[in-house]
C-alpha cells in the first residue's frame, strides 16, 4: 500500500512540463505510468496513481479559486488588512471515476468563499453522476451499476447512493411531463408498449407514448403515461389526450395510431377536426396474425398494392382483388381491413412525402425499441417511479449525430405545402 497524501503534498514526483505542450504531456504521462508500474502502484483505487493525480489537481484548483476570491496569494503582503483571509481547511472525501479522493477544503474567515471545483455539499463529481444515470437509462439495476463501477473504476458506491443519484432526476422528469406544448401539431404519433411492474404482484402495465411533429418538421416526445394493469382502453386514452390538450395542444391535424380499442373515438372527442390515420405497418402485422406463414410473402406483396395505390379508387380496387383472393381462407383478416378502412384511406389524399410521415408510427417504433432494450435488462421494475425514471431517461437521451432527440423530417417544406393545401385555415396563424 502506498502512502496516502493530501493537499499540496500529493504532487507527482516528476515535474509537469511547462506550457501544456501535448507531446511533452504525453511523455510525462507515460513516464508516470512506467514509474508507477515499476513501483507496483495501481492506477486507480486507494493510493493509485490516477487517484493521487486527481487529488492533486482538485486541491490545486481549490487553492487557486480561494486566491482569486481573496485577491492575493498565500502569505502575500497584499492580504494584510484586506478584511478577509484564509481560515484553515477541513477534510472532505469526494467520489470520482478513479476512486475516493480526500481533499482539504479551504475556508475564508468571512465565510463567503463558494468553490466551483468542488461545490459545497457535493460529494461526487458530475462525471460519475452522469455515468450512473447513463447506466440506469440502459436498464441496469442499482446492483448492476454498483458492480460495474467497482469493476471498471474500482469505486465502491452503495446501492442507496445510486438510488439517490437517480432519484435526483425525478424533479426534472415531473417538469418535463408537465411542460407547455405547442398549440398545434402537424402530426401526432400515438402508441403503447407493455412492461412489467411490481405492485402487490408483478403485472403487465401499458405505457402510452406520444410523439409530436411540429410545423417546423421537428419531432419531440410529448409525454409518457403508465396505465393500470388490465390492458389499454378508452378511459386511459381519454386521460392521456386530455392532458395533452390541457398542456396547450389545441389542435392536431393528423393523429396516427394503430387502431387500439377506444383510441380513434378518444381522438375525435379531444380534437374533433383531427384526421385519424391508422398505422399501415400495424395493419399489415395484424393481418399476418390471421394467416399461415407459407402465405405471408404473397399476402404482403398484395397488401402493398393497396397502401401504395395512387388514389383512393385504386386502393379500393386493389382491396377488392385482395378480398376475393383471401376471404374464404382468412375471413378474419379481411374483416380487420374492412373495420379499419375509414381510418386507413385518409393518407391516400396526400403526396408521397407526407404519406411517409403519417401512415406509420415508425418514429415511435424506434423509440419503443430503445424502451424494450432498457426493459429487457430489468425483467420487471420494483415500482411505478422506477419504471418511469428509466423510460424518461431513454426518451430524453440525445442520440448520436442528432441535434434533436427523435430526428427532423426530411423534405419538410414539400410536406408543409401539402398540409397548407389541406388544412390552410387551421395553420395559417401558426406559420
């Protein structure tokens, strides 16, 4: 075990190159690592090289901050009679990515010093907190996170501490769920997934998801709602849609959904002028549930002739042929199309660019896929709040190479022109 040091005594044996030249710094770092290995010193953990370096950097940063706050260096004559001075220090242990680091927190006599390097009351550096939240968002349990940090960073953090870190996001989550929304959305995409949550027993619970496409073509996750066990229903959908309206959504031009029971009716009650569009991808999937796999390829090919038809009349003709071919073999499949026809055909009035946006809930399907990956690690959640924390983090986590969370619609100007033709009076005041 190497000797633990604190404060200014925690300096490395090799002098740091002046000027911060990258090549010199690399050479210095390499020599430090080589020396540590030769001395049998670990890189992280108690007495580790990186731990001591972290201690040294933090300590130096605190001392520089205090000098800047007071306006003079330690022992400088300018400090005499200045009205404020150094007033000793107290030890504080900080949890970092490289282990626990003990520093001496300097004080001033006036009690006005507010350090930025290590703020008062803070016991963890933000990097570690960010790692905990990121791992939690990936569906890892507190036990998994504890083991991961111990293995990677040689850092021991209790499950209680990890829970406190993740609990800190609850306030942000509540604010996000209640934030004001735009008065009008070009398209709303609505769907639900099922997760397992423990109450008196583990039960399947629906999670309702809404994504809005605003008049600038930007997608945004509008909210998440955890419904009761027992499946989806009109009451749950009505509650969700009413909340969206109460948060400012006065109008929605097109609402795309998968035809869930009670949902189209709830949409029309909330926004009477909205165009309700059944998700075509869901219609195709539901159709295949009634058919033998040996017929899937043929059925999919024939259904494509329906939903890619250039006009409503052409779609009706293609469906008549489809029905004639399969009605005797799979009557339930044909009835599902007939029952959904009124909500299926609206998108056929739009140009191709707009069809791609409204006929499928692919944006939500992509989000749901990330939800499922996070949920898969957990199996089930211990309570409602734990479930919503994970899903909220997934929904708001910025994806690589994207400026926004869920992406921007390509070719939006063409789509906006088409929307203006169909809904001109309703959007004129918003563009």
